């Protein structure tokens, strides 16, 4: 059970209700994560303003970012994040075989050198304290500087996601 109560699907607070409608307008049901963050509408606003551009305005391929996010969820053992992102990864073109082999990405033939560079960043950023110089150099062999920033920032953001989910004991939505 979550460590603080979740906000209702239709909150009385007009600021929070507007944010929930913004999320619904994107075709998404309000996740439990947002219902917990909704206890502080200003923080939910900041979260949305950071998370959505990472998802929608990034220049790197969505499939690469979803692999990175899934690997981070795997390393951090965050089931909620994993369950939410597997469908997104599949929609973005990641194969089920790649998802199944993610734990063995270093030895699996299912991943390109480019994907391995991204997965290494996911491992190192998630395990912390940071990506190594070697990992960043490997990433730079496949991406320009803007994309490197984007990928490291995405990996770092999803470390935050996993820490919030686990710290607040947020449970998966019942479907």
C-alpha cells in the first residue's frame, strides 16, 4: 500500500484536476504515480513539465530510449516502471526477444553496438554514482553531443522515477 493516500481520479483541487485532464487528453489513464504526486500539485506540474518533453520531444529514437528505461527498471528492480514501459517499448519497435534478453544484453546477439552503448549508460547511471568516462565515450561513437545529453538525462530521470515509486511504495494499477 502506498505510504500516503492517492488523490482521487477526479480531484476537487482545480489545479490538480486540470493536470489530470491534460494527461487524459494524451489518451492516458491517470497512473497511481501521478495520483500520489498529486498530493503536491506544484511538484506534479514540475514532474509533467520534465517527463513529457523527455518522452515526446527527444530526438533519439523512442525504441532506444525505451530499452534504456527498461534496463534501468530492471537494474533498480522497479516492477511498476517495467510494467508501464514494456508496452511502450513494443509499440516503439523493440522486439519481445530483446525485452526477454535484456538482462543478458552484454552477451546477447540481439543488441547492436549502438544499443549496447545505451544499455551500458543505463546500467552505470542506474547503479550509480554516474556513467563512466568510458561509457560516455562509447555513447559518443554512435550519437552526437545533444543525443548524449538526452540519453544520460533520460537515464537519470528514470532513476528518480524508480526512487519515487519505491520510496512511496506505489502499487501497480489494478486492471
